[in-house]
């Protein structure tokens, strides 16, 4: 991607020679919507309206979408050629249907939602009104911090669309600085579950490890974890199950038993998570040939009962 394009996609003001092509409205000026709006503005589109209920949304819109008025959702749709629906998964169906019931959608509009869990079906009320509907999900974590705009550059986007609309979807993603890849409608739920397993659960796993280190008297857990987890992530991405190390990969049932005893005494709330992860790790190590059956069987026996039983 050319350097100028990458800079613009990072949410900086639009280049002076980039003509506005679409009037864009953002419904949900939260951590995702405001960043995507800024990227579309940087690509030359005109962000004309946004909606957001919280004080944080108002602050974020003021920072990333300066001068853009915050108005009700139906007013956003009325003002826009392209509507970006960046709201929580559970809110999206009712929002789309409610806008259809009020006659807000109109033929010829473009609309895309940013939900990973939903595909095109959730946009059916808009599609029935003649809207060209797309599902464009940035496979990236946004925390509301200033660096979120930079994270959008080259971020993968899971794209779901009708075949004839795929060029439109891919063009929008590229304009926002992202990297599109196609996800079939039927695979959307599994796709999202995979991302949640990797990203959300990873944060919990890291925080859990840090808490255990603090309990063990380590004052700066990040100093210990950063090089170890960076190397482990690299191994996992490059080698998959073949990158596994540690007691499960060696069949060290004695070490795992000792861990469970220690956790039961010092950090009992962590026992269930350890058992679940160790059991799944053992199953994957067996399937990948990292463990022989006779090596994995004692581990599975230890981990097959309830967490309380395993820790006895």
C-alpha cells in the first residue's frame, strides 16, 4: 500500500485532493464506529452525521469526527448515502428492523454493519427496502485509545456479501486501509467464535497469568510474561500445535498434579480454568502426535473429572 494511502487510512485529515464521494452516517460512534468514520473521511468521503448515547461516544466523536453532529439514528439514515452500523451484536437486529418499520431505509443506499457474529441475514429489513447491504467486520481489537486508528491500517476485514456486491465491499475495506477476505454467510458464527477464542480469551489468559505471578511475589508480571508470551504466540502462529512446550507436551502428569495442588491452596478460583485449558491442550497434543497415547492417558484421567476432583 502506498505510504500516502496508509497515512490517510490511519484516521488523519483527508488529503485535500480527495473528493467526497458518499455522504456517510455512523450509527454507534463507539470504539469501532468512530475509527471507521475517520478512515472513510480520510478516504475522501463526507461523514455527515453520527449517533451515540454515551458521554464516551460523544467525546470520541468530537476527537475523531470533528464537526460531525450527533443526531438520532433515523436522522443519520436520512442524511446518508452510506450507513455504518457499529452497534453491539444483540442490538443490531432490533435496530435494523426498527429503522425499517419507520420507513427510514431507502432504495439505493449502502449499509454495512461491523458485527463479526452476524452476516447478511440481519440486514434483511434494509435489503427489502432496496438497500445494498454488506457485512464488514474488522478482525482487530479496539480499546478506545488513540492508537486504534493506526491499528486499522492493514487490519483484516471479514467480508460477507452477495457475489455481485463483493467489489463494492472490498473497495470500502481498502479505502479504510484494511485487508478484505471473504467469509461465507453460513460460516459467520464459527468465524466470530474463532476470533473471540483467540483475542478475548487471550486477554483473560494473560491477566490470569499476571495475577498468579503477583500472588507468587513477582512485582512486575509484564516483565516476565512479555518475552515468554511473545515467543509462544509466534510459535503458535507459525507452527500450530507443533509449537507447544511445557509439561503437557512432555506428558509430565506429576508437574500438572503439583500445579493443581498449588492452585487449590493459593488461587482456588484459577483451578477450573487451568483444568479446562490443560485438558484441551492434552487433547490437541494427542491429535497432533506431540503426545503418545500412553503419555496422554494419565493426563486425561487426571483432568477428566470436575476441577475439584482434579485438584485433590
